[in-house]
């Protein structure tokens, strides 16, 4: 697949299921089709989109044992939906995809969640200089009792590197914040930057020996220079701002149950923002991802 593919190129290259199958074969077996049971070479069966193992004669297709297996949706619609989710900086709603792809809302919603599942990233501890902040999902309110029921999200961003969004349990406290930071930030981290919230009183924890620098937002301090060091949380706040615009402008409402899926979609797209092969790498993730059933997504939390 070519880098930085645009929508016109996508339609030209993958405008029908036959082209999509060829692309999936190249991604899955760059050195030629291999048997899914014994890893021997396999030969195409004429006019059946099927391969026959030269050794054990097991027959399979390029979608066998992938998230595409037994799908009733055209492969080219999978490709188009994946491309749109990769390229839409603030995300795209299932309702918009329903209109774009000409499918039912249920199909579009289920399709989005299967793609989001494939976007899950492997654990990666952040290092260097990191910024930490929190936000609450649940809408605007001045009622303190309702505010306590909002779902907290911790954001951690490595300067010049990766972003992590982590859903936390309410109510949020220091112990929960420290535990999340310990799981997501390497002990060799140099500096942890936060605002003045009591949640980040790192003098009371031995999780990290890093310097702790904070900015006082109540005093309208957003950037402070200490020699060559720029003390700020603007980078993580800008990432949160992008996610909020996705909630308000695209999804409109995000349930607590599915919040982690939306967070991982946003972080996957953000962490690959300079990746020229984002679409290709996402398709590879889909080939490697297990399927998730609709009843699993819709069962009570």
C-alpha cells in the first residue's frame, strides 16, 4: 500500500472486494500464502477465493481466523470505514458512517467498535519529560453531587512522544492517580509536570524519583521557564481538547462502558499522526485482531 493514500486513491485501489482480497493477501502473507495450520505453502483454488495447503490440504481464505471472518459487509466498506476513522482527526460518528456507507446504524456502530478494538496499543511506558492532567466525562454541571458521578480520565503525554488516556474509577484520589502513573510512566522519567491539584502531590509517593514541576492555573500561570526548562501542561491539555471536540462535535455522547474504546481510537490516531502508513498499519491490526461479538458489546456493564 502506498503511503499517505487519499480518498480518491483508496477508491481506485480498493473499489471492489476482489481488489480488497488481493490487498489483504499481500498484507497477511507478504511472501505468499501460508497454511494457517502447518504454515506450509498454499495454492489458490480457482474461482473460489480459497487456498489449499500443499501439505495437509486444509482449505482457508484470507479472512479465515480474522476479524473479517463471516462478515456480511462488503470488504470495500470495511476499507472505507477504516480509512475514514484513521483520517478523521476528531473521530466520526456511527450515524455519519451510516449515511456515508449506506448501511444501517447498527451495522455502522458495530463496525466502528470492531475497528476500535483493533486499534488497541501494546503497553508502552513513557519516559523523559511527561505531562499529566485529568478530565471528567459526563457533561457540564454545577451540581457537586452530579459532578462526583462523572467519569475521570487521566491523560499522560510524553514530550515529543506518545500519549496515553486512561479511564479511572470515580471518585478520583491520589492513590488511584499514583497507581495509573506507576503503570504508564517509566521509573527513569526525568520530569513530571502537572497543575497545582492535590492529586499530584508527589512528595508523598515513592513511585518515581523524578522532579515534579507544576503550574498554578488559579493564578493564571500556564507557562513558566526555569532556565531551559519549559514548565507547562499545554501539550496534554491540547490532546484533551481534541478528544473533547470529538465528543461534542462527532460522537455527541459516550457511554461509560465504551469510553475506553473511544479513548484508544483517539490515542491510536494521535500517536500515529506522523505515520505515513497509518491506514496500512491499521489494516494489519484488523488482520491480527480477534473478533468481538455484537452481544458482547451490548450486554449490560
